[in-house]
């Protein structure tokens, strides 16, 4: 009889948002649970894909070389230091499979994206958690907890809190980890959707052998349905990850869409402006509704503390055809938290009106 690996037998899939996160997906659902570009995919991407429909009968480039060369122009990092993933999550799991094991202690600040913990547990790691709602403010205490000969995960800006760590303070974490021979994985999946500053540490990869950066095109460019993510690290890390990824992990259509998206950076500028404006609108409106408290955020989603239990609130809003993220599934949060995406004014107004009528 076949028996699964012990780590797999105890593995529990992580909960996420999106229309298929509920038992009965509804038509015309207004999805506030997914933190996607409020405009969706660029019109340039849609137009380009129509021209490339004839390629669906062809095998794609398994190395995504042209896409990585386009990313080289976009990130200013050599394409040999870039690896592609079927979404950012595939890279998280491949990374943990390649570099982590039961002898490596792992530190994860919480609440944060749940796949770091899940992937590290599959690798057999012993995990320590650091509870904080704002890592920037608790930086010194966090640095003290960095393990020796271990590994650290940091999401910046953090999901679900929306807090951002400055480059200066991230450099402190990177250096502290380096002194302890510890690696650091920084997830920048939402960094391009921060309106007022650029705290990316991509350029530090050139000088820090212990650093790996994760990016997602799902959020920034609205490509959730075709799954494209990428990682940046030194050549040794990238070579290892390239060896274990499955062949043809990025479809031909996905490669074409991603290249087209990267050539329309004006779209991101437009997006950041609307996020800044609409985030302020939502936080002002929601904070004036009794029983709801918005956390400050730097990106395209808002964590909300609510007196009403999150699952009950989710059900009440579903009756109005609105889906929110029940944030009680994030380690470190309880059932008094929800998370919502920042969308367009018309959609945000619908959400606020629905919330005002909740009893």
C-alpha cells in the first residue's frame, strides 16, 4: 500500500480569497477578497493575446527565455538571475523543497501570507513565529529572534496588514541574517502597488548572497487567471530552482501576456494613483461606520477589525453579492478581522453602502 510522506500526510492547504473560495460561486459576484489591480489586465494585454491565439497549439519555451529577457529590462537584473513560476506560490514551494529541511530553523512574522508556513512545514522545518501588526515598529525585537544557520520569510508590503518596511530597515534584517549565516526570502508581490514610495530591495540581490526576492504579476498586472510569478536571486539559487521546476510551467499564452504587461508600465502609474485615492476613500467611509476599524495600509488592500464575527459578516455580504476575505484564517488574527481589496470608486461605493446596512 502506498503511504504518503509524513509531512504530506499532515499538510493542510492554505485558505485564500477569490470566487472559488466559497462553496457556491455566484454569478456577477463583486470580489473584494482578491487583491488584484483594480483595473484588471491592461487593454494592451488583451489586444496582444488576441493576436497570439494561434500559438495555443505550440509547446511553449520551457525556459521562458524571452520573458526573462523582458524582465531583465524591467528589473535591471540579468535574466540569468531570474526564475519563472506558475504564480508566485509555485516558487515558494520549489524554494522550500530545494533549500530547507528539518535541520534549518525558520522564522516567520505573523500575521502574513500562509504559504510560507505551509511550504516550510512540507520541507520538515521547525518554525518560530513573531507576532506583530507592524514589523517596522518591532524591528529590533524581530532581529534578535533571527535564527543562526536558519531562514527568514518577510512579506513587504505585508499581506494582510498592508504595512511596509523601508529599504533601510530591510537592509538591517538582511545584514543581521547574513551575520548569522541565515537566508532571507522577501516577498514583494504587492510592492508595485504602493503609491508613495519604492521600497523594493531587488538591487540588493547583487551584493547579498543570502537574499531571494519574490514577485507576482498576478496582483500588479491583473493576471491572476494565467499564473505568472518570478524570483530573483544569485546564479546559484536560480540554477537550483531552474533544475527542479516542472517543464513548461509557464504556458505560451501566459508568457505572451506577461511580456505585453511589462511593456505597459504606464498602466501601473495609473493604478497607483487610483489606489491612493480609493484607499483613502474606503478607510474614511468605513471608519465612520459603527463597529469597524480600518488599519493603515500602504497598498491595494485594507485589514479591518470588526465587532461582527468575520464569517457572519462574510455571509451577510454574500447575500448582497459581495465577497470579502475572512481574515480569521491568517495565523495571528482572530475572527474579528476581514480584508478587502481597493477597487474602483463605483465598486467601492457599492461595498460601503452594503456595509452601512449590515445589522
